[in-house]
């Protein structure tokens, strides 16, 4: 009989670890912060105040959470500093107020909005960990962030100086970009919902939850349980109709927040509730540079554009705001001390959708190869001499100067017949000569054998020149052996972004190697693939199954004390992270084999087709990593066809610590061959020990083929959980659908 675990039980969740904080530090939840509502059936009456709830529950337990201290609340409930006894960490717990406990619609929104917020995983957003119910109380668990909210900080210390304001604004704009890409709108951007940590990082809290906020005082206007935001920061369209609020509404509120950050008060600080609403609708706030002479005109113009009355006159995407603020920072010589956000890079729409992927593995493999070939070798577009991002590279221009930041960016070109000072005959030569931040253009069409190469301690962009269709093939050659087997591209504490490049790994010529990987990441390395094609062709699709002949696309390896160089300390690099956007990956290999237990993978658009699994995670030695280290996968708008199953987590006597896996599957398609499981855990531990290590969040995805969702193969017994018995609403069909029309895969935008 199949059994299914209830992953909604907070005692069995495997959430990310939050940051602990001093109890006396300002918390992420201010008095007017928003809370998700749900039904409560308890002896405390419906008119009980937030303070009374705090007094009643302080010191009690809700599930695994010890409510140590009541710290405040809003119209929908009380907020506590709490101890998560399961993971031994400090969290913030919001408990639903009694007056919100009898509304079934609010219960539905409570769960839906929590799922929405849980989709977000960004360094500038306070994370949602869990939703729970215990002893008649509904509650939500947030990351506990040490710091002070922006409102209180400005009141205490005065307005920010320009560099500090720009950096905080960049971070919040980057957070909004991340949320917008996942269709989450905040609806209540204001200083009290932004926490400034002791290190200077800005964190946005209550992301995606604000529309459940109920009236707590006369500062908020609510319609059918939907907040319209605080009057000092509300956009004109949100005041008229909260359902019309999108990211542009959040940008308007952010503009008002930046205004307050620099002036010490919101743009329309005086007047009654009605007067403020009318001012947001009709009046223009005085320009920032007319009030503060040290505010540059360029920054004043950015804020004015954010606060435009018509949403069409504002920035249409948060990424545009990030770019504008970075240009101002660079022009003023302001150093961004935290980190330059990912949103600053050009954003490519997820135009490649392949949700009607083929149902059977062999046709899928053939189709993937055919589509990839047709896409790659289609007629080049005019405009040779420009990079894919549109930057003019000229004939052999060595340096292009960006007028916005006056910084030089070096372009190095790999061509068939080099004749210029910045031209090379191989990628390895260009990489060796490149400095941190350089762009390497691949200016050829067709397949070229390339020697393996290593990127060490620097960040590089590998880009195809417009009019070129380069295919990089690794089939052996000098310097091919590493402690990790064969590696086509090795990254040591390095960052590599590849755009519009095809990579082939010819495993048939590499059979002497025990392991063969296209990419190997060591140390604090990161890899981003955008509109790329990765292929591992094989005569027999199943010839790499044995452990002594394993092939894969990406290996996140443990550092080797023998040959892996120490980390380069003077280069600022991102943590171990992998991102794949609108790419086709197919062939006889695992996509990701990881020997690391703390990994971030974002996959947006495209398809993966293989007879193997998508991910294989090895165990860790005791004490090698923190107990809460997690492999985090954020998957959206993509198809994964994996004959052996999607994920497998292993442990062994030498590596007895099994990994944690957290997956968000948003509008994806998974095809798994029976009798394999979507997720498998296998090792020497008791099966009970594995139960809390998997957290799979499903949002509108389809699951086809095998009916087994999860298999635990422990030391004592095997347990299987099927889709049908799960409390999470999986859409599962036993047999895949019909063969799609091939023409649907050849979207012109992809070419």
C-alpha cells in the first residue's frame, strides 16, 4: 500500500535557514505590517486585540515553534519572536487574529498567498518558511531579520545620504524584479516594510502578502480584504482599483519611498486621508534636487519618473530601474558595496515554451537534436560585427567605452584566422589572456574542437557574435585530466555567463575517463547559460549507466587538496549558483551531479531530455556542512523528460549525511518512465530520517508517466508515495500526451 507524507506539517518541512537576531533588535514586522489571515477556533473572543493575543500566547508552543516574545502586530494578528525547535533557529511567527478566523475566503487566500510568497528566494526579500495550524490557531512563519526598518531608521538618524539611498534603492528594485518575474506583486511598498540590516543590506518584507492585509487603523484603505497600501505611498491606480496593481504600482510606491528616504518625509505628507489620495492622483511632488542641493538631477529625474501618475510613463520593469540607478552610481563614482544585482543584466523574455514535449524518450531525444540543429544552423541574421546584446564590436576594436560609466570593457574575439591584437585562435587562449569582466566573442559558424580550459578567479562573458552560430565541441586533448575526471570547462572560484553558444561533449572519444563532464564548478563558482544548447551525443543512449563511466553536463565538485588552487581572495565572486534560461539540454548524461549540499539552481524556459536523472546529489561527511544546507531548485516554464527519474539523493557509510532538497516547480512538465520515481532517496539511514529532507512545492505543473512521486530506499525498508495519495494537488496522468507539432518548437523568437 502506498503511503504519502503530509508535507504541510511544519515538523516535516525542510525550509531555508533564517538569520538569527538579537531580541532587542528591530524585527522584520512593524506595527503596520501585513499578515496572512485564516480561521481560528479558540477560546479567545473575536474582539480580542493584538496585544491580548500576544499576552495570551507568549511563552506557548504552536507546533514546533516556541513563541518566546510578543513583538507587535497589525490588523490581522500578532507577531512573535520564536524558536523553531526542529531546525534550532530563530524565526518570526505571525498568528491570525480572532476577528479574521471565520472567513473561508480568507482561509483560501491565506494558503494561496503563502504559496505565492514561498516562490521567492532572493537575498533582498524576507523569506516565507511555513504555514501552520495548531491548537486552533493559524500562523505563518517568516525569516527573522536583524535590523531596523527604514521608517524608524530615518526618524532616528535623519535622511540618507545619496550613496546610501542609491544602494538601498538598487537592492529593493532588484527584489521587485525577482518577484515580478514570478508574478508576485507586493502592493504595500513603504519604509516600514524595508529592513536595513547591520551590514547595510536592504530587505523587503511581506512580499506578496499585502493584499490580505485588513484594516488596522485609519492609515490603510481596504476593499474586500485587499489592501490599497498606505496612503503616503499608494499609487493612483491602486487607490482606484487594487486589482489593477502590477509591478509599476510597486515602482510608484518605491519612488515615494526613495523620496522619503532622502527628504525625511513622504512626497505628500500633509492633509487628511482624502486629501492625500487626491494629491497622489493630481499633484506633482517638488523635485528632489529642488529640496536637497546634493541630490543629482539624474536621480531626481529617476524618482520623478517613478512617481508619474500614468503607469505607462513610469519604468515598465524593475530591471530598467536597476540599470538606471547603477548608471547614476557609476557616473558619481559610488561603489556598490553589497553586490551588483542580477537584474542589471539584460533580461530575455521566456519565449521558448515546450510544454507539449514529446511523450516517449527516443523521439524526444531525436527531436531535441533536430530542433537544436535547426535553431543553431538557421540562416544568420544580418548585423555581423555586433554582439548578441547589441554592443558594436567593430572589426578588431580592442576596447569599447561605456559612456554611462566611463569604464573600459575589453572584447576578445575567437576567430578562424586571427590577425588582430585581441583575436585568438582558441577559447583557451582568449580565457588565459582575459581579465576579470572581459567579454569573449565566438565569431565563427559550425563545429570546432576546442581544448579544455579553466577559468580561475575571474568573471567572464562568453558570447556569440551576431551572424555566427558557434558550436564548441570537447572530445579530448591536452590538459584533459583533472581530479574530477574530464572537464570541458573548469571553473575555480569563477563566474561564467554563456549566451547563444552550443556545447557538445563527445563521450564516445572519452571512454578512458571515469567521469566526463561539460562543466565542473569548484569553490565559490557560478554558471549562467542563456539561450544555449548543450548536447552529449552517444551511440547507445544507455552506455553511460555504470558508476565507472558516468557522464554529465554540470558537476559541482568538492575542492581537491591536491590540485585545486586556493580561492582568489581579491576577486569578488558569487556563491555556488547555476542559472539556465531558454536553453535546450539533451543527451546521455545527468544534468547536475553535485557533491555540494548548498546549491542554488534556477531554470527558466527550455527543455531537458535524457535517459538519466536531472540531478544526482551525493551525501556529506559528518560536520562537513551545516545541518541545514539545502539544494534549492527553482524551475519554471520548462519540460523535464528523465527516464530514470528527476532527482536522486544518496548517502553512504563514508558520506552518511543525506542532502536536503527544496524544489519549486512552476508551470513545468515532468515525464518519468515507470516504475521510476520522480524523487528518490537512497542510503543507509532509517527511512524516517529521510522524510523531512524533501520539500516539493507545485504550482500548475504536469506530471506524466510513473505514478510514484517519491521513493525512500533506506537501510530497513522501502517506502513509496504516489501522486494520488498526496494532499498537494498534483496533475498526474499515467501516459504522456500526443506528439506535438514540430513547428511549434521552431519559434522565430528562439532563433
